[in-house]
C-alpha cells in the first residue's frame, strides 16, 4: 500500500513538472510562429523576440530545476559526519536578512547533533525548504533539533511555520504552489541518506514538517 502511494505521488509530481515545462515551451512556439506569420515593423518584431527570449529563459530555469531534482537523489560522500547544529545556525545567519526584510522571524533551537550525510546536499535540502517557507504567509519559522528522538538511530528536526492567516485555505493550499519543486528537492536530499521529510501537524494557523536524518556513529 505504501509503495503504491509513493508511486502515485511520483506520477503526480512528474505530471506536474511536465505541465510546468509545457507552458513556456508552448508560449515560445506560439510567439515565434506569430513572428513569422505576420508582417511586422522592426519594433513589433523586437517585442516578439523579447517575449520569445523571456519564455526561453523560463524554460531554461525549469530544466535546470529538473536536473537539480534528479541530482538530489544522489547521496554524495557521506563518510564525514555532519554537525547539524552548526549547519542550521549558518543557514539561519544566511537567510535571516531575507526573513527580516519580509517582516518574518526565523529562529533555530539546535542541540549539538551529528548526522550522517553529505554536508553540501543537506544544506541545499534545508535551504530549498526554507525558501519555500519564505514565500508563504507564515510569520515565524522555527527549527528544533532533537538527538535520537526517532527510532532506529535517527535524529528529528521539527520545522514549524506559525502565524498563517486565520483562513485554513492558506495552509491547505501551501503544497499546491510552484515552489513544491523546492520541497521535492529537500525530500529527495534527505531520503538519499536514509532520512525522510513529512508533514506531521496542520491547523488553520500552523503547519509542522518533520525531518528525520540518521545519526552519525
């Protein structure tokens, strides 16, 4: 049953990616086709070319994202334990100005914690997830790490976003945005080293994701 659910989710995700790729590709094709079909002044032709370039850039960015999604499934070198508390604190320092400029708070409550994984890939996973949350209407994001809280030698990192508008629609629709690709990069990055990412609680004003990562031995 779990395997069937995972397969269904992967199928839906691939369908979404193909849909997002088809939009700029169709727009690019149409703008070029119209440019050739119509008699245009040099100014009109320039506008058509600029539109084509804009759609080509959108397509290029989404292809780069698709490649990153594919690479996220590779664990990389996991021979060196990763001090997760320092990694999370560095991410907080890097992203705090972005949160602050948007009137949001970003706090980290890490414990001294070492996990198994590739530091660069884990940092990218958390970075993508935090960028996703930065675009949401929550006012506070809090990361809390707990040593050995999960069974099987896994540490838990609870990522809680609070302060959504009182309407529950803001939370229910949070995973339907274009930024879902960033969450997918995070999920694949964590699963590549034997971890997982899953939403655990959700209310009208708060949602929590739980990241589990294997502790270093």
